[in-house]
């Protein structure tokens, strides 16, 4: 058991990370694989769980030639493909799922997925129809998109499709509360909503290890966005409830294996910090709406860096999640103003 000197701080048990494409052992049965990404968030941590008879792979990386070569090197030099027993994808985002289809095909293994994450992954691979694009852009225009941002969104659709591999034909379905035997023992599935629709986290009670995907990142918080398909949804409330659920299930001294950043101990402190940060933002938004505000009016309040056409999609989604939360609590109203934009005012 790892002892925490200060329960109000995070403890990092590893002072080094693996080089890109290399493995580092972080427990008796778990290896840390750092996979490079061709985006601003330049890496993802993948996990390989070793058991008596083989390995389980947690998440895949994006579909790039570099990532495929890293996997080939691992299969040629560290693990025989025949020793891979299972693949599990935590959620739909391409740094996690982009190579799911390729790995499944290469290894002849059906990956474990939650239903909603699988559905969204297949949508990305299939691309968006013109009708879906127009409907989505109609939502974004109400959120203040200009022509430059619209053009970037269309480019983003093509980029997303290029960073995903072939379709995943069959899956092994997982759901909240499932007890999975993943090579080294039993792992409990804990579903988190808000960052994505049905994100799977994994807790091994025997070794007190929590593979959290994007749920409990140590230094950054995952984007919580309103989906254009459900413009009145309240993902922030689902996200906060999910974090509280994690806190009720795992102890504070669990070893947290995040998808970005270093492994750490201090889950409860991190959860409290994330939730407090969201409530501070909600309070600031509410105090600022002394007169009707559009979505983009609130960017300077919620984000330290300047928002451009590349970051606007995430900024819009995150801003709308806070606004919809306040709408759901009856604190503010959402209407359409004379310019066709969402407008928010106090009741």
C-alpha cells in the first residue's frame, strides 16, 4: 500500500516516464506504454496488463503509421501477438479508440467496449452525412461560429476519420458494475458520463489500482461538452455525479493510472479539486450574466488562452455545458436573440 504524506496533495510515485513507444513497469503486472499523438496533446498513456497466460491491452492510440510501427515493435520484441488475450477500449475519443479496428484485425480479438462508446466510434469511422453536418453547423452558428470556424469544422471531420482505422466488426459488451477477468485478476467496470457517453474506468481491488482513462487526469481536466445532437443536454451534471460515484468506490490511496500525465496517488483530493473548479466557474458565469450574454461572450471568463478556430469547438462545448447546467437549475434562461444566437439571461 502506498502511503500519502499529505492527503491534500497528489503523490507521484514515478519520477520518470517511458520514452515514446517504450514500456515501463508500474506494478507487478502492469506496463505503461507512452504513445505519441499528432495533436497538441502530444501523448496518451496505454496500459498492458500481464497475467499467467497473456496480456490485456487497454486503449489503442490514434491510427497513424508511427503508432502502428510502435505496436509492431512491441509484438516483435516484447510480446508475441499470440500472448495478447484481450483488448479493452475505455471510450470513443480517437487517441483511445483510433486503432481499435486495426488491433482487432491484426490480433483476431474482439475488443471490449461499452455500447454507447462503440456506437460513437463507428460513427467517426463512417463519417458524417451532409444532413448531419448541416444540422451540427446550425447548432454551432447559434453558438457564434463564423465562416472560418465552419470551414475548420469541416476539415476536422476529415481529420477525425483519417485518424481512425477500419471498422470494429464485433465487440464484447461491457457495462457498469461488470467484473472482468483481465489477465492478472478481477477488474470492476465503473462507468463515467459527461466527457463521453459511457466511458469505462477499471478498478482492481486486490492491487488497489484504478485505470481511469480521461476521468481523473492529474494536471488537466477533460473537456465536458454539450453534444450538438442534444443541445439542451446537461453533461456537466452527469460528469459531477460520476466523479462523486468514483469517490464512493475507490479509496484515496489507490494508484491512479491516467491516460495523460503521470500515475499518482490522491484520487479523492483530485476529485474534490475538479468539482470545486467547475462550481467556481458556474458561480463566475452566474455573476457575469447581469445582462443577456451569448456563448462567445463568456470565453474570456472560462478560458485563460485565446480561443481560435481550432479550439472553438471545445470551447463552445465546455461553455454550453456550464450554461445548460445553470438552465437546468432554473438560474438562467436560454433563448434565441434577434441575430439567431443563443442568449442567456437571469430569471
